[in-house]
């Protein structure tokens, strides 16, 4: 999936760029995919978003400039923004109404009751690993509003019916 990207800075051996890409992929891809799936509910789009974000990260930011926390923040923010763009695009608007997938319905949003904003907030915090203050910056709301949004969302999920699927995974 990621083997055909650009090699990074001029003069840097391809193996260094590939190694960096592999490290970023191994550390972050699964969480970023869960975040994208929560927001988009489309596995092909989610995979494409993660691939694009990781390749962009490797092409733009040298590995030694930032710590792990900064990398996690940047990747989660990039996935959030890319998912927002895709969800708002005309191709997404023409599709059938959004129905939660089995993976999402068994996981974070069992009844498919969350709004896009709530899914985005949970994706940033639960999947992206951001604190509520960092997530509030990405969403463009104050930390107090973010804390209230998360509390309300978690309360709604705690009282929501578990969905109609009797099979548990």
C-alpha cells in the first residue's frame, strides 16, 4: 500500500524514507484507520485517507524534528481534516444516507446515533490519542465546550440501545 510513494528529500536514500514510512505506518496506521472509519464509514475511503496522510507526513516533516506526541497530533488532525473534506464533497453527498457499518456499530457508536461532530471528536480523542484540549483546537471550539461535547456524547452512548445485531464479535 505505501511502497510506491515519493522518497522524501533529495539525496536521502530511498531506504531511509521507506524505513521512516514503515515506522510511522506501524505506530499509527491502525488508530488512524479506526478514526477515519468512525468518521466516513467507508473502508476504501478510510484506507485511502490513511495512506495519503502517512505519505504526506513522510514527504513533508523530517523524522528528527518532532516528538512522537507532535507526530500523533499532526496525523490525527490530518485524518480529521481529510475526512471532513471527503464527507462534504459532492461525491459523498450523492450517496445513500449514512448507515453505520458493523465495525462501527459494534464499537464506538452502537446505534448510529452520533452526529459528524461527535464522531469527529471521539475519533480525535479515542482513536487519534489526542487530549481534549488538543482535540478542541482541531475542532475549533474551546476546551470547555470540547469537554462538554465529550461528556454529552459519552452519556448518549451509555444510554443508547446496543443496536439490533445480536451477533457479538
